[in-house]
C-alpha cells in the first residue's frame, strides 16, 4: 500500500502597486498575504479573502504567479501554496486578521525585498516572478533543507 500523505492547500496574492509589493508580517516574518483554503472555496476566492483578512485591501485576482510546493520536515506531509497576481482595488494596507496574528501590512518597495523577506523560498519565488512575470514552480524539501526553483519551458 502506498504511503498516506497529508496535503495542506493555501493561496495568496502578489499585489504590486507603484514599484512595491504587498507584504504582511506575521510572527516576525514578512510574506505575501496567504492562508488556507476554506471548505467550498476555489483558490482565487481564498487568495482574495486572505488579502482582505490579512492586509485590509480588496484585490482583483488574476493569473497564477507561482506555486511553492513543500515536503514538510516529517517527510510525509505536503503543502501547496498557490500565489496569484492581483491588482489593488481599494483599501490601505493594515492588519485586519481576525485571528490577530498579523502584526503589520504594507507595500514594500521592490528594492527592499532582499532584506525584508527572510524566507529564501518566498524571496526567490517572488523575485523570479517580478523579473519576468512568468508563472513558476518552486519546490522545497524541508526534510532535507533543499529548495529547487523550476520554471516551465516556453
């Protein structure tokens, strides 16, 4: 019998505006707004909801920007994070998280991404997408500490 894997699915937005990208700080770390899919949601709905819940902004969700796929440190659990390009419709970034976990929300200038995003997989995926606006797939094996970005041929 094949091993049983748990799969956690999350979605988020890459919302750019005036040379900056929307990020939220949660537990001391900056990331694009994202969260787990709720029952009955499709992923673009999750992404839109998370932008409003975590950052207090309304967005128009577009195409997939990139995907980050993880094998968690236990070697069995999997996480799939799908990030969509998004356009700001309204609101000013501010923590709006009903769970109270988001400490800050703001547009961070592109030139500050290297210093603000401390998680290398998020930094590499975002910088790769910003450089060419092409969808990408990034794979992180936390059971061995590896990161492998891959971009489809085309």
